[in-house]
């Protein structure tokens, strides 16, 4: 199911991105020779409107100026625009006299819109998805009122179970769900925590910031083991709603996560522990079944959920998209700073695929799709030759200076950009392979 979600998401994002270039090119009368989902390197195509069987079914397709198709290499897609130096590096056609239907014949502001169309579509898609998510499911907010249960990376940084995070440098975090992102993106050097009755300052090792980005679940909420209800057939019928576990095999006030781990490590076990029921302290059994479960539904902190009308969801969705763009830009800054080690978090399609849930969930799928759309848009805005951002920079330079870069310069820049992108791809796949091995 993860693979299916990944393929559907990438196909939709690539098609929508390339459609942005296609739309503006056609608006300005520029011919588009090819519109492909995935790359057809070596001329190998899974589908093409120029194939014999398609032309036999749809004879009028022979008059189409654009070839639509699906390539075999799922590393992206492309829109081949006539008269433009792109990844095909077709310089022969550029030696001929410029035609009015070619990209190079158009005004710089028109070329700017053509090159910006893909990124614009990505951002518009993300905004539309966030609006839909907020209008249908509403927004979720967990106030930063809960202590943390740190994973191994967070413990190495000095956090302990039960710490409540008060400040990161001078910033006061308000959303518990943003703690991990705040810690990494702000590159916090100190974190003030409340540990028991004491207020402590933790000094963060900056070399671990990269590990924060690459460590899922840095902070869980540290919660007591409090019964909400019993599952049918539970082996703990003596427990009631509101009962709180006070001891577990010598430890006092155990956290929910510790109890879960103990139960899983001790299937078919019965121990007598102290429980709090109202003002009373009782000794009651805690029994695990053969799968290491207690058959108890637990009382969890209630996330604050806000409902949105469509009118309210529109500005809120745009604001959420803007916030996500800012967060991803800060992530890129960390990746570009070698000392943080954040480059180790860069991943390819393998890492992206792991983000999707094992079972199809529309809320999660659309949210991930919106975030991936923002990532694709931001990445393509980077001023790297070979990406949309590189072409946008050249168009802006021409508009400001009045001088158009030569075709030879554009060819060299395109080659340099492709090499850089290849190196980035090798880093991403290398990181994924390392994670799989580990």
C-alpha cells in the first residue's frame, strides 16, 4: 500500500507541476513538443500518443503538435518546450533561426511565467489541499502542556522522561507537535526544562541537530498509565475508568510507554501493583495476555480540534502552506550546513515512501501530498541550473540587465546543474541504502 500511495502521489505531483509549464507555454503560443510523466531515457516509453496502436484508435492524434506519454524511469517528468535549452541539451535546433512559436522568441516576462508555472502549480495545489483538509477534518493543536518521553537521540541530548520543555533559547514553544521541528530548525543552543520541581538548562550539542531531523518521534508525550475503558475479553476486569497505575515492579509512577514495553516483554504474566482510585490506593492485578497486551484502553490527552467553515479554511489553509514553506526552507538551510550533519537526513523515493501509512488514510495521504507538493515547489525554486529556479534567475537577470545569456552559456549551465542534481541524487540514494543496512 505504501508503494501504491507513493506512485499515485509522485504521478500527481509531477503531472501537475509540468502542467504549469505547459499551460503558460500554450497561453503565449509556444509549442510544446513532449509532455511526459517519468523519463523516457533511450526512447523507451510505456505509453505514447505517437504509438501505432494509439493512432489507430485515435487518428486525429497524428495532428497533435505535442506528444503525450509515460516514460519508464520514475525519477520525475518533463515538458519539452520548443526553443529552450533543457535537459535534452538539443543544441542543433537552436542553431536555426528562431521561430515565433519558440520559447527563445518570447519576451523575458513571458518566459519567466512559463518557467514559474510548475512551482506556482505546486504551491496552489498545497494551498488547495490544506483548505480541503481544514474544511473536512479541521485542525489539530496539542498545547505544550505535557512532559516529554524522549527517544534515544533526545536522551543523548540530555532530555529525560518527564521533562517539560519551557524554552528553546528565548523562544517559548506552544504546540507540542512542533517541538522536534522547532528544536532542529531553530538550531537551539539551550533548552530550558522543568524536571520535577527544578528548572534546568540543557546545552544542545549542535552536531546532533542532523540526527534530530533523521529521528522519527524525538519527543512523545510522557503520560501516566490511566484506564479509560476495558476492551472486550480483557484479563483485567477489576480495573475501572480513572484507575492510575502507581507502581510497576519496583518503579514508581511509571510512564505509559514504560508499561507498554514491560507488558510486551512479559506476555502471560500477572503482577500485583498499587493503583490510585480516587482518594484510595489499592493493590490490584495487572495481567498481560499472550500477545503482551493488557486489554486496556487508556486515557490520552485531548488534542484541541478546531472546525473550519470553507470561508475560514481558505485563509487558514494559505497560512498553513506559508508556514510549511518557511519550515522547509529552514530544513534546507540545515542540510546546506555540513556541521549539523543534516545532509544525512536527505532521502530518495525510498525514504519518501516510508512516510506513507501502511493502510490507506485519506487525511494522511492528502496531508503528505500537500507537504510533498511544497517540497517539490521549494526545491525547484533553488537557483540551480537545470531546475526551474536556475531558469528563473536567468530570466530575472535579463529583465534587469537587458542582456540575454547566450545559448552556449545556457548549455554549460545546464550541464553543471545536471551534475549537481546527480550528486544530490547519489547522496539521497546512499543515505537510503545506509538506513536500510542499519
